C-alpha cells in the first residue's frame, strides 16, 4: 500500500537544473550537495542521476551519509563537510571518503588509521574566509597546511570556504570573502602543494558572484529547482529557468457540508461565515505541514487555489472548497507543485512558514513517502 501523502521527485527537472549549473560553471567541476537526504529529494536516487550526468564529486554532512552512497555504488569522491571527529574516522577511511579538516587535532589519528591500511588519503581543508562558523582563520591557515603536509599517508587535495551572503546580490560581502580566500590560498604554492582544488561557490556564488567558480562549484538548492535568493531570483532569472524537482500531493478523504457559524478544528480559530463545503485532508504537522501554515496556506484542487481553514493538526488539515464546482472524496490535492495552470512553490510556502525554501523541501521530503517520476 502507499500513503495518501506522496512526494514526487522529477528526474527530468533534476537533470535540467544540473545542465544549467554546468553551463554556468564553465570549466569548473561540479560537486552536488546531496546532504540532508538530498535536501529531502532522496540522497541516493539523486546522486545516481547526477553521477550519470557528470558530477565530479558529492558533498554530504556526515560520514554515515557517505558510507550509504558508497554502498549504493557511488564511486566519485565524497566530501564529508561537517562532523569529522575521532569516532567517525574508521568509517571515513574504510569507505575512502574525503574528510574536510577544520583543525589539526584530528590529523594524527587519521594518518595512523590510513597508514594501518597501507593507503594514502586525500583531505580538503576548510578556511573561514568570512562565514564565521567553522574552519581555520586566515592567520592560522598556514599552520594547518603544514600539519597536513607533515602527516604521513595524507595528501592535501583541496581547500574550501563558504559564502555567508551570496544570496544577497546587493552586498559587498561576497567580493570580500572571495578576496580573502584567494589571498590566503595563494601561499599554497610556497609550500609546494602542487595542484590543489579550490572551491568556494555555493548556488549563490555560482549564480551571482563574479569570479567565484575557481576549480569546483558546490550547487545545492539550485539543483532542486530554487534560486538562493528565493522568489526574487525566480522573478528575475533569465531563461532557461530552474525547474522545481519536488511535488507534494495528498487526497481528499471527506467532504463535509457545515452551516454558518460553525467553529472548525482545535481552538475554533476559524468560524464559517456562510454555509460551507469543507474538504478534509490526511496531512498535518507530522508530515511537515506545520501549524504555522494555519490561516495562511492554500492548496490546489482541480487546478484552483483554495484556502486552509482552522488549526492544522497532527494528521488532518481542513480546506474550504465551497467555491469549487464538484469536489469529491479521493480528488488529488497539491500542497507543493503544479496542477493545471496553477502552481504553489516552496518559496511561497516558505513565506507562509516564515522560513526559507530549503527547510520546506527538507520537511516535506523527509517526512513523507517519496518516489521518482519521469
């Protein structure tokens, strides 16, 4: 059996978005971010598709994600972006993952484990060029580089940093971060490091920051069909535009005719002003359709928008279908995506939730049954 709530992932849209990123990246390699279960789209399934399209490497958050990709047959380099601690080093070495190192304290044990297997392992270093979150500060970076070069069995393959404001096209911050990154990594030649992969650009860096492509780019949200600056990016993007990859659908499980003056749901936050037809949906905050959407959200039924009414509960949501011609039990309901000529995107839902598209996609994709289409 299948759940009445289903997330559909479009293979063709994912490929379309990858091709746009490839055009923008020029000669730079592409490292798709598939962490957080592919932003809710399915880490393994998306990685397999992107590998077939020429992805050079993949980015995950934790080592366990990288191990799962290896078990699924992914052979490209897999960068573990966060959480490189002593407890996960055996898994990193065993699966030949690429750790992103933020300080030198981890290197002796990593080197010992790699040497015990008779291997050599490449690592990437994380430089804090302005993100202010993780990594070596520019003043400490030379010492970290030297620590890697002194460690037997380890090889310095790359250096990365992250943009904190690449989604803000009016800010001067990204140009400053790029300058700091370039100036700090220029000293690599002094240590005889040879070819070292430099990468800084996330989706915002790829789309909006001149000169940020470097040797490799790390698109995330763009692959899944959304611009890093949200609806503003969608409104101003030249063709070809990104295509949303996720569609989230449910079904009507009951049609109720209720009189005027009737309170609906917990707390009676909504009272009917007229005799109304109310459709009941088997979806709620347990499925990522958060209570914050109460009184704000709309869904699509029969290609038309209808409002959510009453408090969203754990497994039930009510919508007012009074103005629809013939709503029926079992009709498809689109919470995210297109139906007919109408569309509700993750940016619009994010506005209702007071968050960003990234969180919407992760919530819907990770809390519902999911399958690939076209």
